C-alpha cells in the first residue's frame, strides 16, 4: 500500500472511555491488526451532542410509530440532536473508505437495535442507530460494519475486501476517471466480482461493453453495481468456480502431475478440508513460474494485505 486507509469508527470501539459507564468496546482487530494499514477517525455521537461521561443510559423508544431516543423514563430526548449530528458527519466523510459502528447502540447500531415500547412492556430488536442511519444514508456506497460482526471470519474478510476495493475506487476518482481507466479498473476486479456474485460479473461487463451513457453516469452505475456485488459473501462454491477459471490459464504450461495437484487442492478446498489460502498459494506459485500479466493484475489474488490474515480461517 502506498498510503493508509481512512476509516471512520465509533470511539468506544477504538478503546476510548466514552460509554455511559465510562467504559469502552475496544476491538483488538481494529486497534492492533488493522491499525497498521488504517488511520481511524473516531466519533462518539453522545459526547459530540454534549452528553457527559458517565451519563444516564439512553434507549430507543417507540410511541405512535415514532421512534425517539431518550432516557428510559422518556426524559432527556436527544433524537433531533443525534439525527442532526449524523447528517453533519455524513456530509463530511466522502474521503473515508469504510466505517465501523458499535453494535446495538441507540446511536451507532447498524441493525437489530433494541426498540422499547413507551409503556415499558416489551421491546423489539429492529431499530437502527440514529447516527449510523444518517451516515449510511448520506454515503450509500461506503462499506460499513459493526464491531461484533467483525469477529466472524467470513464477515471480516468480506468487509475488508469492500474497504480496500472502495479505496482503489476513491484513488481512481481522484486521478480523474476516463473510459479507459474505468475499463482497466473493471478488468482488475473481474475475478473478485465473480467470486462474490456471478450475475453481477456478467451485468458489469455488459454495462461497460455496450453502454452509451455519459461517463459520469456510467461511472456512478458501475461503482454502485460493484459495491452491491461485493456485499454478497463469497462461498466455497463461488470461490471454487473462480479458482477453476484461474486454473484454466495454466492448462498449457502445467504437466499432468501439476495439473492434478492443483485440481486436488481446489477440490480439497471445496470439500472444506483446507482453507482458501492453499489453492491460492499454489496458483500464485505457478504465476511466478509462468507469468501472465492479465492474471497478475487480478485483485482476487490479493484483495487485502496478507498480514491481516483474512483468508486463513476459511
């Protein structure tokens, strides 16, 4: 990497003691592994709107189909302040390549936030944090995830793939997009997209190959389609399909024994006997032995730094 990523993050997830009880929700992955490759911009909506540390708890409360955020007894309503702060931040973070929110928070939770009935009897986990909602609404392409879900290896790898891909797009946009650059960018992402969503792989190719849209609109439709495609989590089946496509580039160079070895390693991955890293390492080895410039440029082979160890767990 030539430069670090810029990632927004809930301040408590960074280890800052800003929660209602003066505690934090520090993420080891963020503060240790990811910090080598990212600069974090921390946000605590509650502190930003003037609430103290420590402070009484606040919660989402529904009455007459309207959700507000206040203390459990209904006092201290901060709905408008949290919403306004979310809109303010949302307008200022177009340079970020990702955002990590604190799960279940009435301000920062992306989903499944507990919403209490105003009469105090019962609750439903179907809310969205007011700050997170406005940030995501203002930046629909921005990869976003919650701290707790990042403990899942597949979700963590998917999120970081989207973050690094989006950073590449921001760099491309900053350099000035041309039709040639756009096609080259897509060429490098093709097998990455294939591994996540085969239909999007076809649709994006068609979009760039036959579109008569103005460049700005073409670029907007392309990146929207790309980021939506990458939200789909790559499966063993989709990875296996992609690996077989990559294997095809070596059919004339490899002897029977090497072809058989690669086939066996891909099949072992398909069956769950080995992690994805095993057949990928073999393919990279053959790429060094039999160089192919098109294949070498494929983001699928190195969508994120190996030091993050994101493909070790599955």
